[in-house]
C-alpha cells in the first residue's frame, strides 16, 4: 500500500472519493480495447445519490464497458462507474414489470426474473451489460424483427443531470428528454434507474434450428423465410468465402419452448472459461481466421440441424469465454456494424463484403440480421428497417481503416448508417451526415456537463476537452 | 417449515450486501442493521425482489454501544431462532492517514474492535439457549501480523480474531459455530482509492462466506490463497520483516 493523502470522508459509508489515476488498476476501457484512454478521475458510485451533481470537467457514466468503441470512454474527463448501483427497486411478478438501478446487469436480472417465467424483452449478444448501458445504446437483439429495440420496452427511467436536477422520464413525462436519453449515449445525464416490461416465457429452453445457406442470396432468402415463423433469427457469414459462394453461412433461428411437464426447466450451469492474458497478435490473423471460418461452415453437414438448448448458451455463446477480447492481442479489435435499407440490401452487402476482402480485412465473426419495422422511441437509435451486418476484426494498419471508410461512404450513399456503440473510427463529418436530422434534434437535450470521447470525436473532429 | 433467518450487522457494506443476496435467493428471512435509513430501504426492496421471504431493518449507529442490547432484542423479535448472525461493519484507515490524530485512530478501534466485540458477546449470550446457529464476523488478513502501514486497522482485526477464537471454544459444545472471516482486499466501497493487490470481487468473497457458514468452518481465508500467503508472512523472521516496507 503506497503513501496517500489522508482522506476521512469514508467515515460515512458509500461516500464518494476520487481515485488517483495511478491507483486505478482497471482504467475504464472499452471492449475493443481501442482507442487507449485515461480518465482524469474515476468515481465508483455505491448508491445512486453518489452521482456527482456538480462537475468541473465533462462527466460520463460507465457500466460494464462492453461497448466496443469509445462511446463509453471519456479521455481526460471524469467517469462515474455505476456497476455497484445494481439494486432492484421493485419487481411485479404478476405483470412482469421490474424497476432497478441502472448498474444491474442483464446476467443478474435473468437470475432474478427467469425463475418466475420472465425474460428480458431484448438482449444483446452478451449478458454482461447494465440496464443503463442497454438504454443509452438502445441495444437490439435476435428478435428485433418482432419486438424492436430495448428502448421499446422501457416504461420509465430516472435521469440525474449535472445541474443537480432529477427527471422522471417516460413517453408521457418529459417525453422529449426520454426520447433523447434512449440511444442518447449517456450524454443527456446519468441514468439512475430504469423500469422495463419483461417478456413472459413458458420455459428456459429454446428450440434452435440452423439452416445452411450456400450464398448471400440464399442466406437472405432463408432469413426472410425464418423471420416469418421464428421469434429469434440471426445469421453467421463465412467472410472468407468468395465468388459464387460469397456470403455463404448459417441461418440460426430459435424460439422458447413449452416444457412437457409444465416447468421452466433447470437452471443452467455451463462451464465458464476465461482468457487469462493478452494473446499474441498472430493468434487471430488472416490464416487462423480463414481456417476457423471454413471449419465452422463445414461443421454442419446437412441443410438443417435442430437442437434444444438452454436460453443462456443460445443467447450468449460468447459469454462462455470470459474476456475473449484479449484474444485479439495488444492492438485490440473493432467491430463494424451498419444497416442498409431493405431495397438495396443484398447488392450493397455484397459490395461491402468485397470491399472488406479487397482491404485485406479478415473478420473472425460476421453476423447478418434483418431489422423489423418497429420504431424505437430513441431519437439517436441506430436500427432502421433493413439488413444489418456486423464484423469483428483485429485492428491492423491503414488499409483496414481505409476500407472501412469506403464502406461508410457506400452505406451513407444508400441512406444507411453505422452504430455508435460499436464505433471507434468513423469520421465525424460522415457520422454527422448519417444522423443529420437526429443530431439537430438531439443537441438541445445534451447535459452541458457531460461528454464522451466518442462525442468529441464526432462533433469536434477529435479536438480535446477545451 | 419456516425459513431460517439471518441477521446482518453493517448491512450496507459491500460484502454484507453480497452475502445477503445469497440468502435472499434461498428465501430466508433477513434482518438488517446499519446507520443509513435510505440505503437500508434500497437494500430491503432489492432483497425482497431477489426472493427473500421477509426483510426488516433497524437504523442504528453501531459505534453507540449503549444501543447494542436494542439491536439484539430487535433481532430476537424478528425471529425467535437466529440461523446466522453476520457482523460486517468496519472502517479502513492506513496508518499514515491517522498517525497524527489519536482520536481518529481510536475511532477505528471503536468501530472495528469495541463495537464488534460488544455485539459478538451479546449475540453469543442471546443465542446460548437456542443451541444452534452461526455467529460470523468479518475480520481481515491484516490481523495476522502487524505491518507498519496498517497496524491500527490490523490490530483491531487481530483483537476480533483473538476474541472469536475463544468464543468458538466456548460455544462449540452448545451447537453454535463461530466463524472468523479473513478476506484479502475486496473491490468494495471501503477500498475505493486504494491499491487492490490480489483484489477479489464481492461475488467471490460472498460465495466463500456462504459456503463456510454452510460447512460450519471455524476460520475462512478468502480467496483461499490468502491462507498460504499469510502463513508465509507470519513465518518471516522479525529482522527481515522490519525491513519490508508494506
């Protein structure tokens, strides 16, 4: 233990103290571990009343750091970590309405609600996100074509702004602030609690079917067919495939199943492995990624494979490996996610995949999904009806970034856009063009005491805190 | 059968909240004692949502030893038989923070040692007739040897461990287990702004505590490797130990 200045404020439990950067072992970082960032100070809120109400540097709330890029970072600013504010304020087991502090993770939420026959209405591919983060990024899941985004299921929330004011927001109270806060990237204030409507489930068992598709055209057709009958759909694409088999992959579809005995099923206890250290960068390089994709595609021999599994491995296959982001080594990784309006979908998708290959971008995991027509209340919400493509890739050199900029232009030219929660590199001017109308309406709702690395990059083209 | 009950003293502390959630999931009755009323209310609703059968709380400043009888009485009114008592309140000060303030130094003693020992004793006597249950208290690995940077805090924990070791012998024949919990640094509000060398999460420590209570262990080091580390630390010869700056 080093020598530190006397600090007596912790005589009162839960009081707030500044962490000196040198003491912090876990500097808040994003899941992609790129770009590097260092907050001026980090504060852990043990109670929602600990959220600072007066600031002298831009503030940002931080949950579990599962955003890929810099929406969750505040380089040079102050960060308030919310993960300890994870108490449930009320849970109506009859109606499936739960109100909880913003730091509650979906993992914890499921432990509480699944035994009573309720599930999160919308979940991203990891359960290690907080409710606050799910709202601020208006996350979506495999059932977007049925139920829209997470924000569509938020009944109300509480927002604490840096002027000390507290606002209850819903579709009827402070409706404009509510709409700016959902997908508001944490810029409208600190979300202290959220109330959501849960989804009733008959059991925790999911029926999953996997359909093999030989080409992009086949894959999109299978997706359309599956969306009609299945609650959850998503497709995995072999990014290394070329020519006529470009865009081949597996369409996964699932739905909750009724148990014959009328029970919910036993709690799932799967093994959880963890990546202990940063991997060398060759581990996920072009040859290994290529090999993985081919093996994965050929693992399934027939056209259709049907399995029954627990909801947790169905929704969160990657959570089985803790800190898998370390597999990408020191340079980190990034994820590219865009949405293309439906009419142009297949043509533009093909061009994006080709552009990636030309730029030498090797993606370990590529995922395709069709967004449905339900509109989120969130002003800055990313999903639009159409196809969305998501690619994970290790950070490599300039050609990769240039290929992604060319993709941005392609996406923008057909009226598409990229997702802020995944981004760490889009040009400010490009993002502002993609969200031009939304940004104009969003700006008046931003809390002047709050900011993020992402937002400064977008609005000031990267200029630092003044 | 009625669900069992647990009494948690210092219920707003990080580790206490972690342990309370385990018992909530088991559907137990939970009695909370701490100073901050708002915080108690938040924890109460959380534990009910997580499955606790019944949760009640008492607001009390535990430094005030004259209120301790009231705490014990409140717990007994809440539940005739007490399954588990967990004493979890405490404050942490590095020696340098209190070196020039004897009053502040004694404050650490009041909270960590005097008030804990008073509660341990009173609960022991109160539970004597029920001939079952567990009395658990959170001390620290810091109590295993006096170090220059932390000897006030360390000695309060040593006092508690010593007291509890004796109590264990007295109460064992009566069917009451007395558990001494010795965590290393844990990522809780108490540790904010301090180095978390080999730090553990609240979840890990809480799980270990619940398992130790179930198995009726006497002393728990959590995480487990602290047992090994502290055995080595205790074996370091004094002349060498005096030269180590930690």
